[in-house]
């Protein structure tokens, strides 16, 4: 089993130049802010997921790779390695996620991690995969009032279309956590409608007409390749928590996985929470992993 991590350092001047040149707007600080926690994701993988074969780090440029990354242990994948050249550069996670199954030397079974999700306690491979199937929580939704839920609904409906199923009044939204994927199923789904998938996915910035990686999860679920079973996870929004809760959730975790979700914050509040977050992670994972120099 492999792990694929997507990462953006919004402070990288090379990336910032590309963003402003191709979008004609300033960088959205909140969406691309780096909290400095990537190394703790790697430490969590090393400590709590020893069964992982290989870790792939997907970034836009070489300049995005942190200096501390041990390239002998981490496979660096650039956007150009997986995304068709005509769609580059992109600043939208949806097309990046849609092509992750093209990562070179990717295992059939892999977990996709955003850089805000951390393995906090020992995990087993069977938490995510068993007998050629994936495990993930799925919830049903009726209304799609914001952009993200509209994209979820689009992906649900497109998966049904690929499998010649009728649309349902409700749409599925997978649990917001690291997502288990089967490479062959992603390849199969994409191969059925590559022109349409790229049309609705490959936009420079996020759009409510987009599809996202949930297309593949919905496709696997509808085929019986994904079983609805919630993963052990704690979700924290930095906009609705305290330094005390943040510290306790990291230093004394009760769930196997932790998601620390960023929101718009005043600069002083961001600095306070970032400092607390880094101190807590250093207490929880004080030892360098094999993924670090």
C-alpha cells in the first residue's frame, strides 16, 4: 500500500509568480497558507503506518519541496508528471486529485492524504483495505448550497452516469479524511469519459461546475468496491477551537486520524494557533522519521 500526499507552499515565490500570472489575482492566503506541519504528517506515517510501501509527494515545482525531505525515501512527483501539459499550471486541487492514479510506480492500493490530515495512533492496513475493497464513511445529502457540496453532487451524478445508473435525489459525500483508492478503478472510471472529465475538472481555479476525486470514490462505491465504514477520525477547525483543545487533541489523541482544517483567521490568531500546533506536534512526534534528512 502506498501513500500520496499533495502539498502547496503558498510562500514559494516561483509558485506565487505563476499563480498571479495565470489567474490575474493575488494569492488567496488562507487557501494556500503553510502551517509548517508537513514533517509531522511524515512522522505520523512512519510511526503509525509501518506497512506503507512508498510515499509519493505531489507538488507543482521543485521549489515546493521542503529542504528537509529525504528524497531517497520520498518519491517527488511534479504536476507535469501526471497532468496533461495543456492544463498546466493549475491552482485547483480538483484536477490534481483527478490524475493521482497516474503517479509513476503507484501501488494498486493507495491512500490519498491532504497535508492537513495526520495519523495519530497505530493504524492497520485493514482499516482501509481488505479483500480488494476500500473502507470509508459516506454520508447522504439533499441540498448543495455551497461550492464544495455542488462539486460533490456533480461527482456523484457523473459516477452514476459512467455506470448507467439513474440520478438519485440524494448525493453521497465521502468522509473528510485520507481516502483509500484502487488505482485500477480510477483508471477505469477516467477511461470511460476522459474528455468530459477534463472539461469539467481542469480549470485553473475551483469552480462549482468541477468534478473532484469523489467521482472515483462514488464510482467504487456504486460498483461495490468501497464499503461504507467510518474511519476513526477527529476533525478540528482552527476557527472554532482553543489552544487547550488543540494541544490535547494532538498530545493525547483518542482517534487514529486527525484533521486540522484551516479557515480565515486574523494574523495574531493565526500566529497563536500555529505556535501551539507546532509545539504540540513536536511533543507528540519528537523523533525525525526516515522521510527527513
